[in-house]
C-alpha cells in the first residue's frame, strides 16, 4: 500500500522524533504536561496561573492570544498584548509557552514571542498556514481537525515537514461524532494508531474533547495509557470567571491532584512496554 505521508511515516525514520522545546523534550519516555488557561486575560492572573502550574508539575505553559471562536461576538483574545504577556510570564517562570496562530500574516509575530506554534483544529486544513509555519522552523503543535481522518491529520503534518520543519507534535483533541454528552469524542485509538504509523510525538488534549471538567482527568489518564507522549490541559485560577471554556477548565487544585496520577500511569505504561520487549 502506498504511504502518502512519506516524511511522517514511521518506517521512513531511523528513530522516533523527539522535539526539543527549551529544557523540555517531547517524545521520550518522560510524560510532558502542558497546562494553562484557554485565553490570556491579563498579566497578573496569567502569571499566578503559571506559577501555580509550575509548582504542581507543568512543563509548558499554554495560553491563547488569538482565539478562533464559533461566535464573532465571543472574546477573541488580546492579540499582540496577549503574546507580550506570555513572553513576560515565560521570563518570570522559565516555562516555555505554546500559543495558537490563526493567520499567515501573524506567523512572524507569534514566532517572536512563543516557543511552540499551535495550529488549531479549525486550521488543520489551512495549507497556506501549514506551509508558513513549516518555513518558520519553530516547533509546531498540530491539532487534529474536528472531522479529520487519521490519514488527513498525518498529511497535514506532511505539509509542515515538506517545508523543512521536522519539529512537529501531533495533538488528538477529539472529533465530532453523533454523541452529544461530551463536546467531542476523544479518539484514544487514534493516539495508538498515530504512534504506530508515524515517528512524530503524539499528545492529547482531553479538555476540548470533554467540554466538561469532570471528564478531563479520566480522559487524560486514558490518553496516557494509550501511549500519549504528553497531555495539554486547560487550567484557570477561577474557572467560573474564565472568558472562554470555563466549563472544561480545571482549577489549580484539581490539576495538582491529576499530575501524580498521570505520572503513575505513564510509569506503568513504560514498564509494561519494556517488559514486552
């Protein structure tokens, strides 16, 4: 069978890819935890969140400066001001930052402030944007589209890789199905399948899959058990006051309880894999 994603295919690589982000390596045995609010709202609250998350075990801080919202009347993010806040928070905490870019015209600006460029699910098929971030040479976090097949997801990564940027991290964040109990359906099988098909690191975003905070922890644990190299979790100091996605955001205390569980599952998974040969 012809493999359409030649650069992303596992059998075309000598080893699994590890993506270096400052002091953090995504794609090795250590589980990488990314956490932070859906959107950057102001400096003080963002810094407080980052300090707490670092204390509780986060390795990378996430926060949106540009927010693609379903409604044009919803909070759209602070833009450049949000990027400046993220950079200041990184300087204060030492945590690398990941944030989303929405437009080819903003790639250079986002690269100036962020350590990782996120391509959101709505833009997975935005081929001009994929090519642009491929040329930017920054690590890219590529989220799976709402209705994308596994092959389409890997072909989107191929657009970035084809431009010479081999620092791509795949992110399963749930797909749209007939089920309405959750916001999306976390495709745990796709995590294992992507690791079988591709040499690229794979992480999971259980927050966007769940759409409700009571399901974030079990979905995160399931993703790690399935082989995820990391998780991205939305955490807000006061979820009830969040300007976006408060219903799916953990508070810092809940995040603190989740982290050791994630590590235990990762250790058990790695131990079983080692025993199996």
